RNA sequence: GCCGACGUAGCUCAGUGGUAGAGCAACUGAUUCGUAAUCAGUAGGUCGUCAGUUCAAUCCUGACCGUCGGCACCA
């Protein structure tokens, strides 16, 4: 006698166990048509599931977020059926729903290409049109294995073999096609609708392990209706326009070329942006008590052997040999050993701790060719690195201080939101389990103190310690780790760093590795995409374009440009023999934030006509006032903030 | 590194087994025109690199390099 409680609080009682389909029909024909699945006591299940006992039931219709995920999952099944109909002999593996869509991994001798898409999509539409019901059935473990092996589906058989013995093994049938699946699904293939599209093909390792065979993955996107699909596709197009590689080229910020794979050639405008960010960071860390140092680029392998990098990361290091000397040097892949070498000079006292040694350190890492991506992932980059040597007692306070600094920096660059991940001990690591226990718990406590909310990223810590990862998102939704804070009890031990404690004993300091931008290259890539090249005035590589209307104004325009430059602004003087329309267009396309137009009238009145990027309005301003105002507006946000001292005065 | 696609002028792209074109940009000249493209002319490419097939290769084949989309990797 199940009593079913609906979201509005009403209760319906049935004489015997009932399916969701029956319940929906009992409530009304509208719901019967709209219900795709249901949540029974919060658990999403097939509409045809039978409710045995009292339960709270929520019906899922097309409007619900859960429906979207089911559309995508069902769509993956239809994709698999279509592929197997069209390409007999192809084995199916797994096909989940993902953000914005779904994929399915197939095992086939010949990988798919985008040229196959038209036929596959047509077949998918045909299958959706058949509107075959999704039918769930439970199968015995051994039968299931035998069933899939008989069909030549060895991947599916392997999946069942690896399921825990307690797991109920379910199959879903749609028409003649059957897949191993946990479910749930909607009522029938027709519920998917037609707002789907195959997007790309890719290789992917079976079970995500590079030692396994490579499968052919087909990605698709699926939505509730055509309007949503169109909006998504349009969003992707827009996002492509923000791509830092596109903007970097169009604005002349940087380039990459074959002879220096993975290294950036920064052009004047790009380098201006780079330096603006670097200068900003120098001020911020100086304000937080960091001392800047610089350590050698080329270091003997002996040091890397001591630090443990040689053993674990040699294949990622660029080596340098000199014929005259029997030595192997390595370009530093990171700055930490250098920082420890500085710490080790002389005898350190507990009174010096925490000692915050910062370095804008150029690092080189031989990244796998397939990992390279524009300026986001390169082989030569600059870290805004720092190493904080402190006592265990100081970890929490330093973490809090760091998170505050990082949050403030990200906010200044237009990233008020960011994600934090806590990465704990990796499979290959240095240090004892006891050390790791201590390090992980210290960092977690520090997070509590700092009020940092994180998600767990298991097994992704550095080899010497756990880390916090601060993640920013690019234009197309890809996540990139930028900032990080890493707790390290290992390197001080390996490289023998110590200080004299209050009681005269020698102690090991704890080392905190931390970056905020992470890599300048990556951060700038994200920054470019964040603003789509339309930087706020303080960041813009060219801040003002002074453009003349007639050549009679050339002299005055030159004067204007000089005045602005004296005020510290980056100015492009455009005396070219073009119409003002063309000049406005050109500088607008270059995303120059302010165009100062100068004609006869301005020259006579000693004014400028200011036009802001993206606006059409012009503002006639006396030259002196324009210079003062723009200089003030172009002040970096950290310098524009009143300091405590000024506030007190 | 693995799977797939791609590589033609500075940029965006077209094209063909008989050694290449367009638009924009560049350069020259004319134009001095008040807020998103003034007109005309000129110049510019061993078609990613190296082999092979062919009477003949930018086009076909192979290797390599690079780029792109994923996967794996990311100290």
C-alpha cells in the first residue's frame, strides 16, 4: 500500500506497488505526457520503475536540469546504436553524459573521422524517430559476461568482470540494441528530441590509461530544444573569438614559431602587458614582506639529484653539456632548490622566520608535445614564485596571508571567482607516510583557518607535499591551474636547510612553495581571454591613440602625445594620411581603450575629443584635464587604493 | 607520447599532376576629408621540411617538423 507524497505535499495511496507511469497517469494526462523519469526519495530512476513502499516522488520533465543529463546519456546510447548499425564489428565501451553533451568510446580498427558524422547523425535521427522504449532488465553476472563475449564485446565483458560482486547488473534495450548500463533512462528514444549534434572525434585510452589500447571517441552535444542548441553553438563561436591565440595575433602581442617550440616571442605590446602584470606583482609581494632573489638558470645535475628531481623528473628537464667539462647541467624546471641554497647560506635564526624569498624565475620543462597549447602550456615560462621558510606553527598564518593576497590579486585582474582544489599525496612521492599525514593535516587546518572551501583532487599533490590549486577558467570553459600553495617537509630535509631555534637546537624549517599568477604566460593567456583583448585602461598595452583629422593638427597632436607620455601613459600617435573614420576603426579593432581625436578645433582650443572603446560618445576636454584624468584612471588598482597610512592621516 | 585533422603571400582563404590566385594588410601616388574601411597603382609566395613515384609534384606516397581537437602528462 505505497503512499506517495508529491512535491506539493499531497499524498496518493495505491493498493499495490505501482510504476511511475501509473502514478503519473493517475495524477493527470498532462503529467503522463510530460514525465520522463522520476526521483524516488531523491534517487533518479526510470519512470517505469515500480514503487514498492511509501516514498516521496518528484516527476522529472523536460524543464528540469536532470532531464538534460538524461537526454545526453540517452543520446550516447543512440549514438552507439547508430554506429554499430553503420559500422558492424565496432565494439562499444562506455558513453557517459558530460558537461554540455556526451561522448561514446568505440573500439574499431579504423578510427572515425568527422566525415562519418553526417551518416551517423542521420542514423541517430532515424533511431530517435523509431521511438523505441528503453527497457531495463537485470542479468546475472556470468550470464552478462557470456552474453557480451558471445557478441564479441570484450570491453563490456571486462566492465562486468570488474564490477563489485554486490552490484546489480542491468541491461537497457532500445529496439534491437542492448547495452550494459546502470541507467536510468527516459521512456524511449523519442524523448531525446532532435537538438543534438556530433562535435568532434578524438582518441582516448581505454579506462584512461596510456598503457591500454586507444579507442575512438565521438563527442556530441545535446539540448532540450533547437533554441538551446543554437545558443550553445553560438556561444562556442563567440568563445572562439576570445581565443588568446587569435587575439594575440590580431593585436600583435606575441607569436610562436617552429624553431622555438613551446617558447613565446613577446612583441612590444605583449611585453608591455607582461611587464605591467609583473610590476604589479612586485609591488604586491613587496607589500607582503617578500624579499626578491634571483637564482641560476643552469645548475649541475648534482643538485637535482639531491633534491630528488633527477630521479623523478629527469625526462622533463632540458640538459646542457659543455665539451670542455665533464659535467651535466640542467636548465631549472623549478626554482625551489635555488631558494633553499640561498636559505642555507650562513646560519639562520628562528627570528628570521617566516622568511619569504620571492623569485620571478624562468623555468624550462620538456612538456610532451601533445600538451602544448598556445601560451597556456609552454616549455619556457616565468613563475611568480616564492618560497616561505617557516615553522610548523606559522603554516596556518602564512596560508591565510597568502590566500588573502591571492584573492586580492585575482580580484584586481577581474577574477573575483576562482576554484580551489586540495591535492593530496601522489602514488610516487618522497617522504614518509608520517610526514605526509602531518603535511596534509596542517594544510587542511590552515584552510579551515583561512576560510578556504576546496574540492578534493586525490593523488595529485607534488611529490614533496600536498598542495592547494587555484583554478581559473578560459573562454571555452577549460580549467587551468594558476595559483598554488604547496606544503613541503621533504626538500628542506633533502637539501639540509635548518635554523637555530629559540632553545638553541637546530630545526628543519617547513617550506611553502607558492605562486599566484603561476606562469606569467598562462595567466596572460587567461587574462587575454577574460577581457577578449579589451583590457581595462591600466592593463592596456596601448592606452591612448592620438589621431589627427587634418595634417594641420600634426604639431598639436604630437604635443598631446608627449604630454600623455610624460604622465606615464602608453600612447600611439597616428598622423597617418587617412580619414578619421578609418583611424577610429583601426584603433577600435586594436582595442585601444581611449582614442583622442585632434582636429583644427582642438588645436585652436587646446583640447582633445575623447572617445571610449565600445562607445560612440565624444567628450571635448581641455588637454591638461584630459592628461590628469587619464593618468588617474590608468593607475593600477593597488596603487589607487588608499593605504592605511594615508587613511590614518 | 598516443589517435585524428590540418600546414598555399604578413592575415583570412581559393585552386590545379604541366612550377599559383582573391580580399585585407604593406609600399607608392593622389586625396586634408569631424568619429568603425577615400581612390588608383606597385610589390610580395623555392605552396612546412626532406625523400620517393612520374616526362613533369604545391597536388600522389612516405618520413619528419609544427599547429589544432581530444587522450595521457602537468614536479
